């Protein structure tokens, strides 16, 4: 664990935002030694915070073992450099903190490449800025200083690594496109879990797998920490009513998710665009859930998925006052942890995936019983009775099936 000092500085200081920042710090295995808070009247373009606060922090840092000074805000390369020079301790801004968490968590090759791409793009402008300043110190022109040469080398290396990583990521996108085409052929609809980090997306996927029985090895990581999931996993779900669909779990959203990260995680987030239905998972027990829903909406817009039909799942109702299980329009109130509300969720998923279905009564003669296979697969049987006349069904049918089996429908 690293010892760090944190700095909150903003025009308005919101307690919940500070709390979220502390969670991010914890997620990065950092131990907070001291907090500094400043309400900013105006931003100092050289150091972001004011001169007095800078002095206070520098005095605190003397003779202490502090690995980083972390700001709950993004800083310009110039501000970072000035602050580092002044404190003589490395400075991290919010984007770098989130990147550091992602770096710790990234396990799959794709996640690693994406994190590397984002870190390098963040690093490059810092080196470019450094050059102009060093250039002045070491005398520019023909006799470049050693420091400057080194910087130019670093910069070139970084640029070539960025192109390499980009090429790798392009390959991944192609692979994913091929997989996507194969999936589309399988004819199963894709449902995507989206929402703020730590809302319970992975838990919901795992509980649904439980209900498909015996798929322990297919489970994904669910954990009480920010950004437990960093890559997209897709699993096949079969409900007890016989519905089958693919369910994808992906990286959670967070406020001010750095743009560079959204760009770098393009191939992961892109999967969401191909879903027929989104399940927005909300941590209903968080006092911030309205704000978190707004952020989810904005992020969906940014990745081009805001037009996809959506069910809003208010999860963790066991920890707050909402009545559950409860369905209200396209909203579901449930508790994934207690396993309550899943039947309601499955029904809603079915309705949303097959909006043009109609409930009908059918009488299928026994000599037509081979049609049952298709009706079981594509229809949604609510009740079945076999008697001397044939098979009586109460069933939901889509438009195609309604036409095809019209002669057996009781009018
Ligand atoms: N009390 C309660 N806790 C829950 C419920 N659902 C999930 N959790 C807990 O919330 C924490 C986060 O769950 P995850 O499923 O990992 O959340 P996630 O949305 O996948 O998070 P990221 O992968 O970080 O985006 C875990 O500790 C879960 O046990 C619930 O219905 N009630
Ligand atoms: Mg997760």
C-alpha cells in the first residue's frame, strides 16, 4: 500500500463526490495520510490551487514518506509539472488515478492494451510540455542538451508504441466483429448490462447463470470495489420459461470517466451498441443514484447506444426503502443479492424483446405435434393441457408465428 495525500479543490465541494473520490483512492490500494481542501474562487493556471494551499501542502510533505499527491480533478501538464517541482513528490490527477486502478485490474490482453493506450496518450502531452521548458534551460539550437535528447527519444518511443498498440486494438476489433457475426447467426438476442460501477451488474449476471444451473466456471468476478469488471463477458442465459438470450457484462461507468479512457475502451464499450436491449443497473441504496443515472445516460450517448430500448433495474432494494419486487412501467425494483425480483425481470425482458407478441389460445391436433418444437423454441407457453382433442395451449406468439399457426388459434 502506498501512502498518499489527497487534495479536493473545486468551486463547490460536494460531500458525496468527496466520498466517491475516497473510494477511488481505496480501489487503487492507497492509504490516505492527509486531506487538503480548498474552495476555489478561481483556478490558478500555473498550479490549479492557490499559493497558500501549495505552501501548506509542501510544508506538510517535508520529511514524510509520501508516494503521491492526488488531486480530485484533472490538471494540465503544466500544472502537474509545476506542482511536482514545488512539492518534490509525484502528482496524480483524477484521470491518472482512474488509469492506475484500471492498470491494476486489467487482466485480459484487450484490457491491458486499452489501458496502455490511454496511459500513453495521457503521458505524451506532458513530455511535449516538458520539452519547451527544458529546451530553454539547456540552450536550444544545434547543441541540444542531454535531457532534451532523452525526451525526444522517449517521445518517439511512446509515439511508436501508441501506433503499435493501436494496430493491436484494430485487430481485436476485427476479431470481435467476426465473433459478433457468428453470434448474430445464432439468432439469440443480445441483452447488455450497463450502469455505474459497483451497482451489481456482475452479480445479476452470476445469479442468472445460477438459475441456468451448473455453470460455476462461467461466472464473472463480483466484488465490492470500484471497477471490478474491465472487459466484456458474454454468457448464454436460458430462463425457466424457456427464453434464451445472450447477456453481456461490461466495465462500469463513473463520473468524469476520462474521455481518453472511453476512447481507449472503444472496443469493449462498442459491444453495447449491438444489444437489442439494455438493462441499466442502478444502486438504489446510493444517495447518488439519480446523478449516477444521468452519468450512465451521458456515457451511453457518447458511445452511441442511447437509442436502444432499456429496462431500469433498481437493485440493492434490500438496503433502502423501496418496495420490492415491484414493476412500474419499464422499471424493476429488486435485490440481486437476495435473489428477489428475477421472475419480474425475466418477464419484462421477454416483453421488451418481443413487443409484438399476442396472447392466444390454441388447439393443436396430435398429428401436428411436431410443430410443438418450434412453438416451444420461439413462442412463450403460459399453460398447456393435453386432452382427447389435442394439445391446448395458452401461448404468446410473435407476428410470424401468429400467421403461420392461424388455423389452430381459437377465435
Ligand atoms: N445489499 C446488496 N448488495 C448487492 C446487491 N447486488 C450486488 N451487491 C453487492 O455490490 C457489490 C458490487 O457488485 P458487482 O456485481 O461487482 O457490481 P458491478 O456493477 O459489476 O461493478 P463493476 O464491475 O465495478 O462495474 C458486491 O459486493 C455485491 O455483493 C444487492 O441486491 N444488495
Ligand atoms: Mg462488474
